[in-house]
């Protein structure tokens, strides 16, 4: 009973079509499908009284991004969510050519930089990557990521597509306690730690747009070599705390969800309840297509959609 793969990343949006146009133009995503969700079971899964949603699926290589627009829509992305905020979660996109990818992004309107003044090359102790963080037109944070030629991970050694942007490498979430979060993802969901680093220095400060950043980076993955994977970002400094009531609702633009494909989900739910995992959905919900699903929060409040087969 474990997560078999990270199926996709799901972003809540106030304007699915407008945001899809940005992702296609600026980053090379391709539209794959549209769906309308009106059933009561979907509202129960999202933890909302009554809602409808329009979802768009976008592909970049072999990875999928889902854009979900709710009616009624929720709150806009809060302007005070910085890179070390517990609500912060970004998508990292692998690029074959950082200069070309940054130029393509720069030719588009609506986005705002997090990294100043330009893409940053991190020291070897932080992976030696070149990275650039920014926000899409609705505020969701993203990262362009270029690996050194001698340290390209196996999934990216043979490009999945042509163009500067190749696919989604990982989604990173800010956590308060690395040990606690690793225990949650390992013991309950079957992830394994694949790498660790302690990132610091002026390049990290410029990348994150914060001062004196000291961040533990822990990569985890289910038992598959296929991206995307998950990264935990624990800021030792500057650390921020957040009251539980500040966590976004499913219809709020800041409500990013990681969608996990789960083996034998009905058998996992009792373990989650016994561990007092926070539930957003009304327990396990059987969707209209017959699949079981549950929406939960990790120890820091990040939303995880567990989807059975």
C-alpha cells in the first residue's frame, strides 16, 4: 500500500484558458484535454460545500500539469507568500538551454521574477545547477532548472521533446521539520529519500529572493525512476510560521495539489486516520468513474490528492 507515482501537479486558477495560454507560449506546454466536474462527489473530495470546476490538462514531455478553475472561485494568490513561507510550493522545469528558456519566458507578458537579477549558478555543494525562480501571471511559483552536463539525472539524459523546456523534474514544498516530513512520506506513503543537501550562500539568496537563506533540501521519490519527484525545503533561516487558518481552501489560487497514484487506497485510509492525518475530503470518496480518492494534508498543510485505480 503505497504511492506508485506522482501522476501530475494540479494548480487552482481563476482563469484556466488564460493561464494555459501562458504555459503554452512561455514554456512549451501542449494542451491535451478539457473536463467539466459538476458531480457532488467532486465537491466532497475537494472539501467544498458545492462547486463546479473546469479542468485543463497540459503536457510537457511525459509530465502533466492540471489547471483547475472553480465556480465559485476562491481567493487570489496572496502577495505575501515568499520562498520560505510554509504555503510556498513550486514546480521545477528542466531546461536544455537556460539562455534560450529564459529568453522565451522574457518575451512573454504577465510573469514576475523571484530570482534577481538573472539565473543563478549554485555551488557544487548545492548541486551546481543553474536556476531561475519566477511567478506565473496568477502568482504560482515556478523554477527553470539546468543541470551541469556531467551531472544530468538519468531521466533527462535523453530529452523527451525538442525545445528549451523538457519536462517537470519535481515539485518542492516548504516544511518546518525535515525529520517529521520524511517520516510521514516514508512510513505512510512509501516514498524514499534519494538525496540531501544544505544550500546557502549569496547565490541561494538571489535565487530565493530572501536574505541569509539556509535551507535543507531533501529529495524523495516513490519506487519509480520517472519524474516528477518531491523535494522538501526546510528553511533554518529565515524561518516563517503560519497559523492553520491561513491554509488555502481547494478553490483558492494558492491551493496547489500533488496528485499521487496509490495502490490499494481503501487499505491505506485506515492507516491515515490512525495517524491523525488531516483530511480535506469527507473521508474516502468514490468518484463517478468508480475510482477511490481522498484529499489529505501533509504535516505542513500541503494538499495531496490520493487517487486509487
